[in-house]
């Protein structure tokens, strides 16, 4: 055997001996890295207690002046004076406009003359019946009536009163104190069948809004409301004035509240209406505590490091909280003093391990 072959054989033998040596044992720490570690969810909890629950009904409403009237002239005519404009504040009895009264004054003068003529004839009739002229105190009522009809005096008095009323009708006056609105005519225009203007008393406003049929028991006359115009932070307090005791075709109930005027409020303004009512001794949880599982409402009770699934009913709701009770049809129980999970509950299941966030 040559020297080269001998060296090659020695090398192969050495490699075989190295491959036959025993491998070192695996590190126990490395093995534990592959073991399953159950997930522990971090949650926040509250202690359940009975408390007063502030209920809220939120609706959209519309303002209307509590005293509002469309004003008309009795007859059409040409305007000769319009001393007001939209937004003018007027006192009760203030002149809003005048029509040309030439014809009415002439008619009144004719009626006056006719009244004086028939008055003389009236006295002549009384004298013919044996009564002293102009002494009507002792004349029986039936005789006075007869003399008035025969002389034409009764008809003339009626004509004069009608002419006086027509003249008075050429002046439009404010029936109450308020502000002028919807005025479109100006001096020398002719009035027609449409209202001359609208008079609004903005000292008090009515707020009309609707409630659902299911909310009828929540409402009562005199109940407090808060009204906020859209786009404003101003809130005005008021009270419910009327509740219509019938349900319309949309399943809603018409409600009217009253609020004081001012503060930038306007007739026809759209507003948000919030009706508050306190329900005593309710189990109250934040809305975040209630989640949906299998189409039902549940919350999770914290006990001994685990989350317990509890079926519930939400009895009342406001913008932040629910008033809840246990769903006894599902065998659930819920008591004052229970610890309820209020955050970190979105992915929990019954029996999930949890740790309370510090």
C-alpha cells in the first residue's frame, strides 16, 4: 500500500469516529419556548351598584312663537302708509299700515247725514203716537222699535255703524305686542287676499317634536326639557306643555314644550330637544360593558381571574350608560356588588383568563 493511500484511510477513520460521538442534550429553556402559553387579557372593571339612572329622550324639533298671527285688511286697497318693516318691534295697538280711506270717509259722511234725517223722522213718529218729542225714557220698548222701523232710523244707525267699521278697517293695528315678519308690500302697493304681515310675540316659544309609541310612558306634562339650536352651544330649559294622546300613522306621538324667548331663538328654527328623567335604583353600566354574542346582549363578570358570560337585558339607555337586568330566561344572575368588566371585553369568551389593569 502506498503512503498516499495509507493517509487517506486514516483520515476516513477519524471522520467516522467523530460522527459516532453522542450529541449534547437540548437546553430545557429552549424547549419551553415552544410550549403553549394561554392568552391573558387585560381588562378594567367596576363594582356594580344600584343608583339613579338619568334617562334621556333625544328628538329633533321646530320652534314656533307661542303667540303668532297672520294679519289681514278687511278690504283690499292702496297702501298710503307703512311705518314698519320686517323685524320691527311694535306695541299693542300700534299702527302697522294705512289704506287710502277717501271712499270710506265719503261713505261715512253720507251715512251720518242719513242718520240725522231719519232721527228727525223718528221723533215725528213718536209725536204722532202721542209721546213727547225727544223724551224716549218713558216710551215702551215696543213703541220705540216700531217708530225706529217706520222712520228708517234703525236702518240708518246700522248703515252708519257699517260705514264707521269700514273706515276703521283701513288702519291695521297690532293686536298684541310683538315683532313684524313676512312683510312684502310697500307704500302704494295694493293689498289682496294674502296676509299683509305676520305678527310674532317672541317672549315665549312652543317646541313641537315627536316621540315613539314605546316612549309614551316616559313623558308627562310639566317634565323638564333642554332645547339647543343646531350649530349652537346655547341650551334653553323648558317644560312639556301638551302630549297628544293618539299615535299617528308613523307610530309617533306629537309633543309640545314651552321655552322662554330670546338668546337668538327664531320662529321656525330647528332645534335638538333632550327630555331628562331619573329612574331610581337601577343597575347601571357604561355602554362599553355590553357586547353582542349570538345576537343577544351580554356582559362579563370578573371572578377569580376569569371572565364569566352573563346574559342581560338593557332596560334604559342614555348617551353614556345602560340600566341592565339579568336575562333570567337564560338562567343569568346579576347582583349589586358584582365586578363587571367594562373594557378589554371585545374578544372575551366565557371562562377567558383576565387580569385587571392597574
